[in-house]
C-alpha cells in the first residue's frame, strides 16, 4: 500500500501524546515574534491537519499540502468544527510540485515531513518552490529527524497500540542511500471483533546539517539557524529531531 493509505485512520490515536499541540504552540511563539504580522501560513506535508487546524484556531489563514489523499480526508474532517472562514485550504500535491493560489507570509513543516524527500532533486525542487511562494521576508520553519536517530533505528522493532489498533514498525537503515525504511504492519479492530491487517512501507532520508544548509542557501534562503527540538539552543550530538529556521530575504532576485 502507499504511504499512509491505511495508517491515516489510526495516525492521530497512535500519536496522542501532545506532540502536535506543543509544536503548534512553539510555531505560534516564533511567528508572533516576526517583524511583520503573519496572516497566511503554508503547512507543508500537513498530514491529518492537526497542526494546521491548531494554527487556524489561533487566527492564521492556513493552507495545508499533502501527497496522501487519506491524510487530507482526515484533515478535512478535523477542520469541520472550525468556523467556515477559519477552515484551512487543503491541497493534494507532492512537496516538489508545490503550487499555491497566492504567496504566503510564512511556511512551516512539522514531524519530519521533509525526511520523506529521499532524493536530492526532490529536496532541491521543494525548497525552491517554498522560496517561490513565500513573500519577501517570510520565514520557513521546519523540523527533520536527524541522521543520528535514523541510523540508531537500524534493525529496530517498535510497537504502538490503542484499544482499536496495533501497529508494528520494523526498520532498516541503508548507509549507502542514507535512507531508513519502515515496514509497517497495522492491525485494526473490526466491529465484529476480528482484526484487519494491512501493510505499508515508509522511507525517510537522513539529511545532515551541512547538506541541508547548502541546499537552503542554494534556494536563496538566508538567516539559516539550526536548533534543538522545540528549543532555542544549538542541537546536541544525540538529538533525535532538530529545527531549521530561515527566511526569504526582503529583497532578492526572483527565482527562475
């Protein structure tokens, strides 16, 4: 099955540890410190839209983009309780084919969405397009799983479970490709008491700091800063997740 085709329906329950709320609050604090007021925000790789909807509830006009139709369906359901004028615009697009209706004041991407870009060409084009759709001066804030974490997961077996789902993750890291592959077995409880089993595969690329900083610079971004997860200090060597903050300059030449 394709990535998140089956897992989309169980994703929120399996991640019910406050991760989304902490991340949305962190992003809100950063966006509130911007010199120019931030109104419109792109959430790249928005998944089931939890962060998108939390930021929308805080007053931002949100656009969520994701490649998974199943995840976007969950996001649309999640947005229904919001006032009609607060509901995010949800777009079914791959990150390296990003195309918006109009430029945005800021862009964010959370919970290692950019790690799913496993090829250099895809990452380069994604950053170029984010730059293209940011207004001059606009910030781009995103997090990635670190090479340290993805290498450490090699040969691992991880289990997540709720009353209605049981998920087994088996992981393998390829040093040659710098890619961690997750084989995901998902068991979901049916109304008749039996269990349905589905399987899907996920891949995440280990992008190191010099590589990403070079690609961000090549795309035109400046003021690049890397911090520990949800912190303002520099990353530790054993950090599992880091946050990149950069921006499109106030004045620049339009990218081709």
